[in-house]
C-alpha cells in the first residue's frame, strides 16, 4: 500500500529552519519506494514565502495555517492542528527535523494520533515496502532499526545535518490547502514572555565546524584560544562536561551525553580526553582532530588527526595559519 | 504542592569498556543507575517542595530492579516512591509507557506539577514525558533551564526554556508538566540518613491489575514500533599524529583539513 509523506516545515523567527529542508530530503529519499505523495505543513504568522519554498523543495501539496497565534512555535496549538490535519489523511509518514521543537512536536502528535514514533533518526530506508528508521541508542553505543506496527500514522524525526537537500526547483507547482488554527489565543496554556537569541554566534547543533575545550584548557581564560580558533574557522564553540561542571563555560556549549549531540564536518577537541559521555555527542563528526598534551588519550581512537602538544602554543598557531590560508 | 517526579533507571554508561559493550551493558543484570537527566528531575522536584511544602512522589516504570533507582530518589529526599512494574509492560514503546504512567499518575491523585528529564540516555527518545503531558492534557513546558516562579496560590509558573537557538521565557498555568535540562540545578548527593531511610523503605509495586490496565494494551504487543538493536559498526583506528612545533604542525593540519574539504 502506498504511503504518503507529510513534512512539518519548522519556522524560526519567520524563516524556515534548514533542518526542515533536510527533513524534506529525508522524505524524498523514501517517497519513491513508499509510492506516496509528498505534503508539507507550514504553520506561522506570514507563511507565504515558506509555502512557495516547500513546493520548490518537492512538496506536491502544502497545508498552511497563517495566524498570529501560531507566530511562534508552541507545542499545544501546533500539535492539535497537525493532529486535526492527520485525522483527514490516510495513514502517512509524518516527518520533521529532530530539533528541540521537532522532537517535542512529533512526540506530542504521536500521542494524540496514537502513532508509532521513531525520533532522532540518522537513516531511513524501505524494507519489503515498509519504512525502516535507523537511530542511535544508549548514547551512540547501540544502533536500533525501528519498524512500525499496525496501520496508523508513523512519526519520524531526523537528526540535523544528515540529509542533504536538493536544489530548489522554481518550476514546480503544488496545491495549497489553507486550514484555520484550532486553538484560540486564550486557549493556549502557555505564553512566551521573552526570547533571547544568541546573536552573532553559530548554533552548536547546526555548525559545520566545532572547536571544543575540555579539562585541559585549565580555566575560563583557557577558552580564549579555543574561541579564537572557532572564530577563525567560522565555527561554534563547544565544551566537555568537565569544563562546564567546573563553571568555565555555560551549559549551552556542552557536547555529550547530558549535553548536545552534534554531527559537524570538523570537530576539533582541545584538551579533551574523550570520555565515553563526550564521545556520545561527537564521534560521528566527519573529521575529528584531537589536540592534547597527553600522547595517549581515548579520543585518539576516534580522531583522524592528533597533535600531542600544549594547546596554548598550538591553537594560536593553527588559528593564525587558518586566517592566513583562508584569507580572513 | 503535590509534585510527581518521573524517574527512569538506565544502564550505567560509565561502565562501558572494551569488555563491556552496549549490548552487554543493556542486558538483564547489567549495571544500572538513575537516568542522569533525572537527577535534575529529582533535584527540581525536591527544591520545589522545600520552597512550597507538600509532597514529592517519585514514579518509575521498569523491571523489579528499578526499585533501586527509587531508593536513590528516596535517599535524595523525595517523600514517596512508586514502582510500576509488570512483565506484560516489558519492551513497550514511549507511548505505551506514557499510557501506563498516566494511569499511575491518576492513581496517585491530584498533582500541581509533574517533572521529568529531557530524555533517558538508553532509548533517548525524549518522548515519554511529552506524551504524558499530551495524554493528561496538561500544559507542557519542556527543556526548562530555570524555574523562575512557581506560584501554587496563583496557579502559575514561569520558566526559562533552553532551545537550540534561543532562551525563551514562558508562563504556564498549573498543573503543568515540565522537563528539565542540566543547567537548572546541581543535584544533591543522597545523605547518609536518607540512604538508611531508603534502605528500609517499602516501595509499592503497581502492576496492570492495580492500574486497571488490560495487559494486551501495554508492552511490546501494543506498541506502534518494534526495533532490533545491534552494536554500531566498529570504527577503524586510523589516526595520523602530526608532529613538529606549533607552526609546522599548524601548516600540516591546515593542509590536511583543506584536502578533506572541511574548511
């Protein structure tokens, strides 16, 4: 039986988050084998441009809900609206990015729709006509292949920076279906009173380059050369749990088991030995560089390049070389 | 305030080693701990009780040995603990777990606040607490990094949520369910008196019958997903150590990174 794909296009400050197009790419990867159409769902306050982009990215149909109460993502109004749409759709695969919002929304919708859920997947394929979703478990020490039981909707989120979106095709056309919000402003139980965005810094989970510091940086000021290299590379600043727990850098920078899971092209670990909890968050980076004064740390087992030396001498030299070579 | 803390027992990933891989660690009888995220759950719940009075009930779904996690919770300072355990519940997905927890929460009775962790480190679905909120129909405030104002008389809370690209301050009605991230607090260690008290505690175990749940409606058979689990592919160790002083090593490293097309 053919199965349609329905992709939620996440908006952040009115613009589609890149993870939404990655989710579209994931849907595109299995749409052929599942034999169904591709539908996008766009909720927000002013969604015209994103709707157009969703069609160019491969959507045959787009459900849109344009309402001030949907201006900023909140789980209750979004989940109830998406669940309402799903009531009128044949059993479908509901895909979204595994962002903080996507993980939450897909779980909530799965509960409302009684759907199976495969969160934070790193690969999707079709086995005997059925969707199979691959996801890491036990902080990267197990891999699960999830298949769905029953005949209802199936909810899937895909990890950031895995699926590559194709180039948009401006010649594509699609059907647009406008739907009203299901909760009025007063019926939404939460209210956002302020939002503080980290302006000018690269988001850790989105970064293609991350430079991280650990116990070996020795103190808050030890992050200076780490930050300098991250800036030279246009990357984000990460940290190990040891550095966060020591109070040298805020928790938002923590990579690992109780922090963020990242999958950049390049991960430079400075003064990080590579505890299993840290590896959990970064070992799938495409290229890993370990810089450590010790000649034998666990991270070297996962790293592609290693420099056994004092990071306070090597990091400024690398930053300088990067600036010279990249002309920055 | 009546507070319910959702706690899970998970494998102790600190015990992973060359001779203890993920499958062995997860197998029955392997080393277990309180899910690391739930240490923050427990601390949040206990602090709320310390400030506003009332009672914290720690609620755990798991095999009989998960009672150990609840003993840790009691030793940290929760007032009561309930283990939900039944062979029929084994290997269920997040939604069957959420349905069971909802039944247990209804049996516990009226609540003002439910606290859960961002995720459990074993399944890492980050879904169960979210689905509990959805099924209960109570407001959900996830990824809480700071609980600014919990007001039982006004029936509201205000919290700072740590999102990927922003910190968002929200207000919500009570009762509500919040999930917490590490930034929210520093979990206390169990006290000696607490450990002694916990050792003597008689933790009730609720099964399907106690919760009026049909055994066919829980566990693997009622789940929307099934899964097979393997070890991840082994990565070849192939590190290239770059020698030389800072300038030479920097040049070589940048050469390599440009060849790899990552910069």
